[in-house]
C-alpha cells in the first residue's frame, strides 16, 4: 500500500507506516498469534463503514441509516455460522478478551466458578489470571497438564476439581499449548457436574475453519469465543459462537450490547465478512493444512537438534521451546537475538517455569504467517535451522549478519500475496 494521502498530510505517521511495511516485508513473522491479511480485508477496514454508528443488531438498531451495515453484519454472522457449523454468532466483540469477559457476564453470577487451564501450562490471562479485573467478580480454578513432556492434560484431576469446586463454566482453550484437547472429555465432565462447556479457540480458529483441527461443537460444546486475526486471517477483532441454544445467544447479545460495548466497529465487521468469505474457499483449506505441515517441519528440526519442546512437539500451529534449558539462552535474549536476524518470536513462560515472565525459559513461535507467504515444509525447516544457529551463535556478529542476509533473501523471495487463493 502506498499511503499517499497520509504522506501528504502527516509525515510522522507516514514514516512509522513505511517502517512497519519494511519490517514485515524483509523479516519473518513467527509469532503464532499473528498473520498477514489480504488487501481485500484491508480495504474493508479502511472503508466508509468506519463512519457509522450502529448500536443494536441487524434489523434492530438504535440509529437510522443502517441499510448497508445490516447487510455486512448479517453476512459476517451467516458466514461465521457456516464456517464453524453452529446456529448463532455475535460478531461485535472488539477482540478476544472482551469476548471472554462478555461471556462470563452473560452466563454467570458474581461469585460463580470457572474451571480453566493454568496460565503457566498454556492458558490465557482472560481465563482468570490473578492480574485481571474479572477475578474480582468470578472465582477461577485450574487444571494442568499431567505430563509436560507429552502435553497430556490431567483429565482425572479436572474431574476431581470440577466435582469439588462445582464450576458453572468449563473452559477449553489456550494461547501457548501445542497439542489437541480431548473435547469429548470436557463435555462429559461438564455434563457430569452441570457446567456449560466453552472453548476459547482464538489460536486455532483458522485450523478448525479449514478442517485441519477438530471442531469442539462436534463434541457438543455449548459455545466458543475467538479472535478473528490469528490463524483465521481476518481483521483484529473477536467473535462469540453458540452451537444451538437460543437462550445462550440472547444472553450473549445482551452482554455485548448494551451490557459492555457501545457502537460496533462496522468497518471491522465488514472486514470480518470478507475474511470469512476467504476462509470458506477451497484454497483456505489448503492453507490450514499447510500450517500444520510447516509447524511439523520446524518441530522435526528442533527435535533433531535436541531442543526441548513443551508437550514434546506440536499437533497444531505453534511450538513452545525451552531454549534456556536446552541452549542456555533465556527467552528474552532469544527473542532479542532472533529479532536481530529478522525473525520475530515471543518470549514465553514454560510449564512451571523457574524463571520470571519478563525473562522466562521459553520462546513461542509458529507457522501461520509464513504459511500465508507460501512457505513450504523445506522453507520452514530452514527457518528453524537458522533460529537454532542464531541462538547458538548469539554473540557472533558476523554469523548473525550472514543469517540476517539469508532471512532477508528468503523473505523477499516470498512476499505476502496480494490476493489469497
Ligand atoms: N496475545 C495473544 C497471543 O499472542 O496469544 C493472546 O491474547
């Protein structure tokens, strides 16, 4: 994109935009929650829909002039329901965290208990980390992995905790967990203790939509929340999906508006509709499958080089590697040296990490964004080799310069396609 109008009007913002364009073009994005959207999605984001207030829902708004907002919101809802095989969707949440918070307020009373995955074992802040405001209102209890080396969840412990704590909601979902969950077990435990069962599929939404991961709705989950900008490759935003209960969607809709949000961001909803349209195409299914192949190719290199991975490897799009334990490089330093060669990852705590969150033992990385750039297994494996080489030679400036050159060449050879498909 050229940003001609901004260039003429605001040099400072223009410079930052151009810098980010260059960074994304010349480097490799491996943060597993990031991706590149199509130009069509960016057109919708920058469209006239940003001008419009439309509190309410299609056909029931509080302001006039809704002929076209109703069209795009309904398209987004219908396409979301088709993608995830469910009856209802609310596409207004501004992102994943507000979607989760709205769900708690919609379905729980203050003081009610939620059972979710421990943050240090892969869960998310909004699943009840003590630093979040929601813990002042709701009570969060935890389940963990039984075996950190295989990633197996301790379902016996989950049942025990569920029987003891009597949660109203059981939450399956994660932001740093690399294996598939046993959704049938979650549903069985939920039914046994009378809890609703919810999946936060933010990280794997695109894999589910593209048929490369199981859909929790097939196991009987009641509802799911997600972001739309990770593997799903849409604009930054959130969404709540309900399998079949009219009562649940009515409560969710009320919690989003007027409960917690005002006017929906209609430019964003238009962009969600465009992205969901892309995700319904056969080429998107191919993309989702390729993410898994590329992540597996990276896993093989890490295994071969003796770098420990939490869960022993990956069954999805992401890898959590214990770089401190295996290479003697802390997560913060690994993030920094990889940045120096043009590879972006994030430092991440590993299960029961003895180190601090700002300098943990691990890094988290994955394949969604490089797969959008049409990287194949061999390319992904080479990137993994270069990552390990960089960390092993973290103090060798010449070596890092050579690696940076190879990364830049790889990146320039595979630009983000203008049109997906
Ligand atoms: N920040 C997101 C991630 O990187 O996984 C989750 O909120």
